[in-house]
C-alpha cells in the first residue's frame, strides 16, 4: 500500500484539464463565457462528464441538472464523502472560478485510480447547476435546490431575459435528469476554490483554511432633502440630500473598519435625483452591504448603521434635518463550517508543508448552502490580485496543485482508506 | 405734470396679464410649459405682442426672434433705456420666471401711456428668445446672440432632440425677423425677475437690489480606485472609489461654506461604476459647481478644490491612493452690475418704502449677458419657498407690484422725464 499521507495529484494534468475546459466559451481577452444551461455550458458538461466516465465514476443527473459522479467505496451503505463546485461562468468570467473545484475533484479521482486506493465510504464529485446566477436566479441554484433552500419548482420555473425557462434549457442541453432533488444524503462535503479576494496573496499564503462564511445584511437607503437651484441658494439655506448622504456612505465603511478584520461595509449603487449639474440633489438612494462572520458583531454593525441614520435624520450629523428611509432587502446569517473538517484541512496543509491561514469566505459558494445540511469545509488558493468574475482572473499552477493535494488528503482522511490494489 | 416719484403701476392689471399669459401652455399642476419656439411659445408671443401693439409700441423682430417694442422718446438719437426678460418656460415651469420681467415692463409702458409721461430717451421692452435652454442650447440664446457671446449662426443651427433647427422653428411660429443681430445699441438695461432662491423670503424683504452675478466654475471629476468583490475583500486592502470620492464631495460643500455668504458648492450628478450592490466601486464620476461673486475668492475656492484632489490622490485624505482626474468644463467670471443703476434701484425701493437688501444672482439671466455690453441692473422679488423651475413656483401679487414700481421708477430716472401730457 502507498503511503497515503504522501499521495499527490498530478499538477500538470490538472492544469491541462483546466486549459482544455477553458477552450469552450473562450473569450478574446483570455476569459470564459459559459452561461448556465447555454449550449456552451452543455459542451463543457459533456467534456467533464466524459472525463468522469473515463475515471470510472458512476454518473447520476438530478431534476435540476446537478451531476453526481460516484466512486464506489467498500461500504456502499455509508453516505458519500463529496467534493465539487460548478463550471458555469460569469458573462466575462475567468478560467478558474468553479472549474478549479470540479477539476481538482476529478484529479483526486484519477490519482486514486492510478494508485489503486479504495475508500470505505464512496467518494463523489458533484457539478452544481447555475452557481453564478447571472442568467437565471436564484443564484447557487443547483445546491440551493438540493439543500431545499427554495423549492425545486422555483428553480425550474426561473426564466432568463429572453423568457427561456430553466426547465426547457435543461432539456435542450441534455441535462434534465430524473433523480429526485435531493437525490441522496451527502456524508461530508469539501469544496476547493480560488479565493476571489486578495488576502492569501497579501499574506503570502498558499492555502486558505476556510472557517465559514460571512453573514450578510443588504439594505436600500434613501435620504430626502430639498431640491433647489445651485446658484441662488446660499449654503445655510440648503438641505442637500447628497452632502447628507455622504455622511452615511462614510459611516458604512467606518463601521466595517471598526469591526476588523472580518467586518465589511460597501456602498455599491448610488442614485441621485434629479441628477442635474446645477441642481442641489433633493433625493439620494443607495445600497448598503454589511458583512461579518459573527452574528452578534453583525447585529452590532446593524445597530450602528441605524444610529447613524437617526443622527443624520435629526440634523446632528450634517447640520440640517433630512428624511432617512432604511429598507431591509436581504439577510443571511453567518455560516460556520464543520470544525472537524476545518481542522482536517488545516492538518493536511500543515503535513504537506504548505503555508496556510484561516480565512472566511465573503462570497457565496455552493458549500455555503451545503453547510446547512451536512458537515462542510472549503479550501482556498490565491488568485492574482484577488481578481475574479473578470477575464483577467488568474491563478498559479503550483497553488492549484497544492489546493488539490489538500483536497485529496482531506477526502481520504474522512472516507477511510481501506485498501490499495498496488501494495 | 404728475409727481413722477409717486407714479405707480396697476398691480391688478399686471397680475391679470400674468394669469392670461399663463393660460397658454398651462399644466395640470398649475405650472406652464411653453418650450422655446414651440407652437405654444408662438401663441404666447402673439398674445404679448398684441398687448405691446395696443400700448403703441413699435415692434421689431431680429433674426434670432428677439422682439423689441419701442416707446419713442423726445430725443430719438438717444439709445433706448430697455427692460425685458423671456416668456419661454421650463418643461414643468412656473407662471413667473421670465414672464414677470416682460409683463412688468409692459405694465410700465401702459402706465406711462395712461399718465401721459414722455421720456427723453426711447424706452424699449424686449422679449428674448430661448432663455431657458431646455429645448435648444446655448441657454440664454437670444441675449447671447445679441451680445455676441456666440455667433448668430451657432444659435440658428442649434437642433432639438427631434433634429428640428432653431432657424426652421422661428419660421414656423412666425418670428424669423429680418433685423440684424445685434440690431441696435441699448443705452441701459434693467430686468425685473423673481429671485428663484430663498434669501428674500428668509430675510423678509420685498426688493432684492441685484449687485451682480456670481462667477461660476464647472468641473467633471473622476476618482478611480480598484473594483473588487464586496464579500472577500477586507477593508484594509480596498481602494474604494466611492468612499474616496465622498471626501471630495464633502470638500466641495465645505469650501463653499468657508466662503460665506456668497460661496456656493454643489455636486449634482454622480455616476458609480460598475454600480452593483456587491461590488466595491472602482470608479466614480461626478460634477462640481462652484460659485462666488468675487473673482479672487472664486479662484481661491478653485485652488482649495485642487488641493483636496491632490490630498485624495496621494492618500492623505482617505488613507489609500486613488487616481483623481479634474476636468474644467466651463467658466464664467463674476459680472458686477452698473453701480449707477444698482444705486438707482436701491433708491427707488427706499423712496417707495419697500424693504430691500443687496443680493447677487446665482442663476443665469439675459441681464448677465447684457451686462457685458451695456450698463445693467436687476430687480428681484421673492418667490414662495425659493422654488422655481417647478410648477409649484409662486409669488405674491403685492411683491410683483412692488417690483414693477421699482422698475418704473428706475427706468424713468434714466430715460429722463421730459413732459406730461396731463399737466
């Protein structure tokens, strides 16, 4: 039997698979466009499913088009230990977001086959449908339906801007499966992914041990003052909605700074009315995105934001009164990952000599939904300049190889290594 | 001969003329829509020109459609002492902006006729073409062409959004005159207008003695940071273009506050890129409008703005570096009005017992262009809540009457009262 702790995947083959998949829907600037359930998504699925079959995985497709490739274990009654991600992309997406997780899992299967490693529990490689959510919402559709975050019917009925339905597009690309949703229980779930942020690069670490996902609160804010002509209206007689609103926009950022390192605060969209060069704005609407990994801290940040709204409203923040309307749009609680699996990822990185650090995911992933139904963890590797959802998205082969090796070790540690066919 | 200093106009007739003109292009909310050179503008012109003819004024129309109604003086060789304004409106404009100045001038003519007052210099009532500039630019088109601020051809060639040219629309409404532009010299010019701002109301004054117009500097600013995903990007690694830009937006207001009472600073339009709820803005563009009545102070404000841009650029204003691009869009110098005429307006208000105060105009007016070629003054009266360019625009009959009386006295003081036919 091979020394399991020394088993490594084939980094060159992993890279080649990533580059081969990236040829489907390649964009001129080096990125990828394979929108969920488009013909190109179908071609991508066909390519990867072909590879999965070549690796002797047993393929199941469920009614929302999720693809499960099972590598049998010696104890078929055990729930599978699974990995996976997605291969749909943003309209101007990169080669690595999602694809790395799927092909790292494939590379693990190929390696185990080559090395004759059997596991007690079955292993499973999953391709989730429509993680990106740019063509059809809800986002993270396949994993969300699987985890019963929303009804299957909601997902199947979703339509794109041309009025095409998920249900029909699944048929068109040949992935309208018959397995129920959810089809079966997953014992454990580990997903590898590029970080999509700048932390690992800034800290010069190879592996991010993901401890959970940030909680999120989305708001719409509207500040109403008094529209007036910019020329004739002296400063003391103004109720400039934009000047007032800038105080809240700054508060959003400064609240997040006060809850470092995991606080996040972003104003992403601003709408000024009437938007004329020589008219003092009478109304400003903007979005607020607050995040934290700790539910209590996130509640504190929420309270601070509401206090700032009151201080702006009563005139104490900018010297005059304005109306402030705060509307709650959406709310996700922080999702801690399985401490047992998180520890296993950390140990694998440590044993294999990869620099590593704990990190939280601020972006949504299929793993965040999976964590609501089964023990889950994620493995992050750096991406260049933290850039993702962009054709410039890039990652280094040695980092991807390291991430796949940690995935290999983590899956084996939990599936139970029963036997090697090449002693 | 009547006691000239006691002559007063007929306030009820002035009000009735305003209400009669306001029936043409009346809007459901009580405002007016007579866009420049539209059929409704033509109907408005016809109504007022009819009144002018009834008041025995000699009508001349020039090539840009400006209408001059002359009341002869005893010394025809003297340049006329003129008054006037415009009767075109904003799309959702009010009954008083412009129309008050024209109909106050008409009321002066009617009163002098009734009282048999002759003047040495001719008097003239002018209706300027397209002051508002909402359908055709340049704004203040008729007076601008008359004062040779831009070539006549520029004005005639201007097209609206439907591609219709000023030249053709003048013909269509019957106001393509033959007099050259400029047709003749104006000796002095006094324009009555609603304030379009809140100062007179706030100070409880009836007459604003306008000392000149604010200088104006328009800029486009662009702040470029780094676009990034709002979730995975920790606060210290961000280069949020919007958070950075809010510091400049606040600086614009605070610079103007530091140059009270005549400083003005406004950010009216804001454009955030990429404008997604969960993306940190990578680029923010916005407009800046700075004004002051004193050219040196306006230059100081400009310097302060440029300093703020540098401080933002080098990271000292918000803690990280961004690119700041400042683009000069337009620049008008402050225009002081004729001190002789300004004093005359003040004396008339004083003699007639109207509360009054010096004021500057922050808005553009035909008088501001006229001041570049001839001694000029303006008379302001309050408007309700300072609101203008709005169907809610309102003014009190007794204030309009007072303004027209001050106009009467000021014109007579400069035209020379030669004779009364009713001794």
